[in-house]
């Protein structure tokens, strides 16, 4: 009996406690919910602040990250192609890559996305490309990357670009070793920034990307160099594109490397063909340019392998094409400085904003066949 009374007492007290808790909860549930929500909000806020602080610190560390574009900030010309961008995005290190143009390596990856391209012959009457990308350009596959040549080293040094390559001729490697502050990225000693594609056979299988080049620039603390950009002009507003003076340009490199450009007045772009076939990147992107420049220079054979050295300093004749127009001009370059273009009157020749493709020819006869429809 006594046990029964004790059990009943315990149950009664438990029931009373439960009733009191229910009464308290009914009266205080709003406070409890508010405190819980406040705790969750404060936790999320603290986490976002911590992540924001870390991201800010990393942005300051990586000098070559692209600043976010501001719709209200001042605009300025991007040095490589004259495109107007946020002024804070103009001081970025250009990424230069030595890309082969051997027919066995076609299709290439990268020419359709480059901001500036230099093209010149190497041994065997094959041409090789120096592709330059603004650091704000995202390209996930560039190549096949091949070896350095001295005249391309000189061009990279004049712009102050990173220069990615796979080895090089003796003359080019000797020149690189003599240049102070040259932003060299040789795959032989920096393989972590390149990869070899199993889908291609060597030596046509080395690739890189702008992400890998950015990592290399950050790790090596490459410094941005100022260089004198070309003069650029804005597009001429017109609802009806004018009929071009020169719709087709032929650059008579030898054999399969003959290049041609066709101007489309609707897009105001030149599309490129090689060996009479429309040139596309491996991903299907068509190679285009706003400006096509053809230069005449001298060349000499350096060794028994037929390696060349092209003159990139001094001056020479040029043909400049943009917006369907052609003009005679002269190119000039001093050692260590960017190349310039002057009219026959000694004035700077302006270029259209966008990609420029510059091709070197070493034969006066070939240069004369570039186009017969130029204006003095």
C-alpha cells in the first residue's frame, strides 16, 4: 500500500511538471523560436565574414587575378587589343605561348581565342605562332606548345609577356639566359604547368591553359611591364556596312601553310583559312581577327638544321588591313620596345579594337603578292 502511494505521488509530481512545462512552452515558444533563428543567423553571418576575409586575403596575394568589372568605373584600353575594359583590369600580365603550326598538329587550340598573334616561318618552311592572351581571357586548352625561337623571344621581351615554350633552339635559349627579368616558362623545368595529351603523339601533344599560366605567374612573382600600346579607333557607327575595298587577303607561305583571310562586312571580322580550308580551333571555334598586318623583314639561316633568325628591329614595309580597307605602311621597332606602325606620312596607323594577327614574310616577291589592291 505504501509503495502504491509512493508511485502515485511520483506520477502526480511528473504530471504536474509536465503541465508546468506545457504552460511555460505555450507562453514562451515565440521567444524560443526567435532565439533559435537569431543563433542561426549569427552563425551564418560569422561564417560568411570569415570566408570573405580569407578570399580578400587571397585576392591581395595573387597579383594577376582579374578585378571584377565595375559598371560605374572608368574604362581604359586593354593594351593587347584596345578593347575598352574597367581601368583596374588593364595592368595584367599578358600570357604568351609558343604554338606550333605543323600540319600534323592541326587542329590547334587557342588561336581563335588569342588577343594578339604573331606568325612567322621556322625551319622546313613551316610557320609557328606566338599566341598572346590577356589575363582576363579564359582558355582551358592552348597548344600544342613547341620550342622557342630567338625572334619570338625578342617579341615577348618587348611586350613583357610570360613566354611559355617547350625547350628551344640554342640561339633562343642563349638569348633568354642573357635577358634580365625575362618572364620565362620552359616546360622542361616547369612541367607542372603543362600536360601531355594521350590523344596526340609526341612532340605534338603538350598543352597548357590560362589557369596554369596564371598559377605560374603567381608562383614566380612575375612583374607586369608597361609597354606602349598601338593607337586604336572606335567602330564607325553605320547601319549599312560599306562595301570593302579588299575582301580577300592571301599570305603566300609555302605549301599547306598558305594563309588567307576573308572580310565579312556584316561582322566586320576577317576569317582565316589555311591551305584553302577554314581554320578552326579543336573545339570548333573559327579563327577571326579585326586587324591583319603583314610585315616584310630579312631572315638568315643559323645552322645546319635550317633554323632561322628573323630581324625584328629596325624598320620595313607593312600592309595593314582592317574594316575591309588596306593601306601601305612601315613597321618600326627599337631593341626592347614594342613594334609600331607608321603611314607613309610618318603618322601612327590606328587599328580597330579587337584581335590583331601579324604575319612576317621574308621574301619581297611573296610580300608583293599579298594583295594587288592596296591604296597609297
